[in-house]
C-alpha cells in the first residue's frame, strides 16, 4: 500500500514538474539573432579556440557584433572568410590571410606512453587509445589545432603534411591571366 502511494505521488510530482519546466522553457526563452545562428553554422564547430574565443558560438557572436574580423577562423581559411563577409555584407581584404597548411598529427609509437593527456584535450576526438596503450590519430577528424602537441610529455606527437590521395586531392583553381596590348605587341 505504502509503496503504491509513493509511486503514484512521485509520478504525479514528476509530471507536474515536467509541465512547469515546459511552460517555463516556452515563456522564458532567450531570443537570439538568426545571423548568429547562421554564422555558427558556417564555422567548423570544433571549438578548437584557434580564433581566440572559447568556442564557435562566442566567435559567431563577436562577428555579428562587429568585434571580430571575418578572417577570424584559421582552419577555415579564405573560403570561410568570404562566406562570412558575404553573410555580413562587409568588404573583405584577403591580402594578409594565408591559407592554412593541411597538417595532421601523428603519434610516434616508439615514444608514446599512453598517458591519455592528448585525447583529453582534442576538440574533435581525433585521438583514439586507452590508458597505457599506444594512441592513434584519425586523420580525417584531425583539424591541426596542435593542442595535443602542447600537452604531450614525451613529445611523441608531431604535425605532418596531409598525404595527397585520390580521396583528398583537389584540382587547383585556374588563375585568370590578363593580357594587355603591350604584352601582345611584337617588337
């Protein structure tokens, strides 16, 4: 008898509190700018911190407020900067933006002790391993933020250029060459 009444009272209490939370979520919702949501969707979402902000959402908020340049995201390079500038309707100077070199972290199996410090700081969970076991980097998930290198006590992690394979090879965009009459003139 007592058990049944306890179950019924806890069920009713749970339903009542759930209803109150649902009502509070609807009426106390904080409205945000849709531009911030669009900017956040453009950013990589890896929360790597290379831009100087703790994550992509604060970076998107700074971009929307005009407190950060469109070239804020190093992993995104100029392509992302152009998309951000187009969304915000601002002029963009790409003269001082360099394209990020495609790098990936690799573990030296000879010196890895399996301390697990590297995969605890990896924002994309690109490092796989177990305590006291050799770790491996999943190249497709690595964004080259170098956080793992900073915390590795044995320096077994190094950055290497991404190997070009059929899977990641891209044709270089053709460069437009302007011909002037002076260059076509015959001396």
